[in-house]
C-alpha cells in the first residue's frame, strides 16, 4: 500500500512505502480457526431444539463477536497501517477510525538498528529501531518486510543527508 501523495511535501521523494509483514496476522488467523472449531464443536454437541438450540445460537453469537474482535479488528489495523521512508523523513500512519501518525525528520535520526528474532528469519522481516533526538528517544517499527534492505536504504539516505553540500549527488569537484 503506497502512502497517500497528499502527505508528501513538494519535491519530496518517496523511497519506501510498506506495511507490516503479513506474519503479523498469523496469531489472529489462528484465533479465528480456534473460534470456528469451538463453534462447530458446540454445534455438534448441542444438536437439537429448544434450550440446546438457543444455547447453540448463543455460542455462535459469541464466536462472531470473538471473530470481530480477535480477527477482523487486527486485519483492519494491518490494512490501514503504513510506514513510509522519504528523502526527508520517516512517516508512520495507523488507525481505523482515529488516524494517528508520527513523522521523524531524517536530520534528527541518530541511530538505525534492526532486530530479527528466530520467528522473523523464515519470513525475512524484523523490527527497525530508529533512534532520534526527540524526547521519546526512539521509534520501533515491528515486522518490517526486508528489514535489512530497509536499514541499508535508510542508512544511504542518512549518509547522503549528512554529506557536505558540494559532495551531494555528484556535485562539486
């Protein structure tokens, strides 16, 4: 999902636009499967009319509420979250009803680190830890796809930003 062009300043170039790796949805999918299995098991055990039919309906209503809360909500959060890296800043936007965002100017970034745990390795994703000069001190972006390549490209942007003006993009001597 590309970030909206209206979020970019004039002459600002979008370098990377991404959302969390789909690995972030493994837990919600697993919970959905468990909820459906519980609903089916209850349906089989409570097969009948009257009180058992009412109880079966209550179980399915609870399964539906659980599916909305533990699967649909995380799916919508995943779909509406985006991380973008431009030649000037790092942009994060997330939220379903209330949109939240955080921008970090590249000039304030002091450190870029990655964290790839054992579960991230097979999926090629990881966490990007960005240290900056703000009062919060750092930002953590979880489940970034191709996190090592993203870190390398971010370091290239920082290197270009901190070069002397005459050295940028082949200018100068």
